[in-house]
């Protein structure tokens, strides 16, 4: 527009007053023309500001409202989960009973290792008050008497010995037949003379199982025992006591399985060959006694003799004599003591599993509370045996170790077991002699001998 004005007007000839007047007229006219829009524009501007503010405030309020709703839902959820006063009381009773059950289990576990002692008068464990060596001789006599009672419980006897056969039939491997110098050999397996065979069958019909006290090595140790020192004798008494508890469980197993049987041919368990702690049960015919009596051999092949301590129940703290590592993984710790042992029996071929099941079952025992001599005698149950390994082998009746034994017509097998026995330390540590505690504390985690079972 300015250019147009420059082209059409001669600026020198313009009247300034007139021009200013024209401009004023033009502005006033324009303002007057659009003045009616000013209120609307103001309202629009205010509305825009309000709209923007509304959007900003609305977003903030919405966010806060969502947070409030979420918090409210969480509070309602937690309120719904809060137990009522009655539920809290019920839960408290439940946990109280749970704690009582745990205490009861501990008490029952302790009672499993509260067992009857061989000797209460005089007191032997943890240390005799009487300093005389005679207290150990008393223990030995009582121990042997208790082992003999175990034989009576299962009504056991051994097969006839050479001496008995010679005296009753006049026939023997070293003796002459009655009435002359003829020597009749005794042949194993039931092929002896009719008189010998009849005597052996008679014995088998009189008893339900073959066994004799000599199969327990500690029975022989206390025969003509020689005192050496207080510490040695105290150890011998303790190991004998531990062994006796295990002997007793084996005898009780036979007692249950053979209940009601009157002769060997009817019995599931025909013969107890032995219980050992230093290796598998091994037997050879004895030249010192009758052919029907046998001595057990340890891992070193040396027969046990009176007065010798060889069959020690060893506490397992590492690789053991029988197994490098038992499948249970249990070893002595602050809670339990672990002992391994071997047991061998001749059983009816159908009864091997029954013997193992019964051996590992719960058994009843009596005890005097905390081993006190004047304590009330109580009854409890224990289940401390776990079988680690088993092996069966056929019985060859013609073998020398079966010479005078008659097992009946059914097939029989020899069952060899390696077992684990647990003692709760809380129960019997109080009577454990100090020499035994020293041996256990000094014992290395490994042992010099490791074996592979059978």
C-alpha cells in the first residue's frame, strides 16, 4: 500500500494535517467496525485458559484418584485377610500342640536308648564307686548269665557235639565203637550211622532253633576274665553292654518269627550263626571242642578266645569296617552314636524277607528311668536297626559246619546282613565312661580298615 501511495502521490504536496486526520478517521472507523467482537474474543481467551487448566488439573486429579482407589482396594484386601480374634486363639493352640508334639517325639526318642543295664549292683557306669577289681568280675558273671537267658527265650540249643555223640552212641571220629577197636567216622550232612542220625534228628525235634551262647564273642571274653587295669576293664564292660543290647534285638527277632514253633523243621529261622562287630560272621569247625561247636572268626582270620577283646562295637565316624560309606549317610554326631554290626542266620528260603522286616521293626524293652538303680521299671519301644546290606547263599548240607544240623526238608539259605544301630546320645551319654568319651573325641574321621561287606 505504501508503494502505491508513493507512485500516485507527490509527497511534497501532501498536507500533513489532512493526512493525519485521514489516518485517525481510518483507525477509528476500523476499531468501531470490530469493537463488537472484543467481548467474544475475551470470553474465548478466558475459556481457552480455563480449558487448559482443566486438562492439567483433571489429569492430576485422575492420577490421584486412581492411586486412592488402589490404596483403598489394598486396605480392603488386607482387612479381609486379618484373622479374627477367635482364629488367632485357634492358631496359638495349634502351634502349642505342634511344640508339644515335637517335645513328645524328643522324649520318645530318648526312651529308645534308656535300656536295661546288665549290672546295677554294683554300679558300673559311668564309673564304679567300688575301686576293687571284683566289680568287673561281677559284671562278667551277670553278663554271661544274661546271654544264657537270651538262649532260653528262644529255647535254643546247639546240635550234638562229638563228645555227646560218643557218650550216647559209642561212635566218634576219634573214639572206638562200643565193644571193639573199630572207629566209625562221622560224616557230615546226615550220612552218618543210623544212631548218629537219629540223635541229630532227636535234637532238631526238641528245639525250634539252633544257637549257643558261644556265638556271642563277649560271652567268651568274660569266661576266666583277667583284670589288667581299671580303664581297660571299664571299656570291656561298656562294649559288652552295647553288644548285649544288639544281641537282644536279634534274639527278639527270632523269638517273634519262631513263635509257636516246637521244632527246627517248622521254624522260619533254623539257626543263629552269630553277631559280629569287627567283620562278617565267619565260622570254622573247632578242633578244641566237639565237631558241632564252632568258633567265629574276625576280619583278620583269628578266632576269638577267652580273655581276648577283639569284637569291639566301633562307633562310625568315617569309612567303616563293613562299608566305605553307608547308603544312609549316618555317622556319629552331636545327636546320635552309630554302630555297625553283622548278623548271619540260616532261614527257610521263603523267610529271608520276613527276618529282615522283623529285625527292623519296633521292639518292646524295659528300663529304669535314667539308668537309676532304684528307678521305677518302665516299658517303651525302640526301633534302632537299619539294614545296610544283605546277601543270601545256599546251604550245602554236606559242609562240615552243618554236620549235625537237621533243618528239615524245605530249602534253606544262609542270610548275611550288615546293619546300622542308632543310640540317642541325650539318653545315654550320662553313663558313658570317660575312657570311651576320650576314644571318641580322639578318633579320626577315617578308620584304618575299610571293607566291602561280604
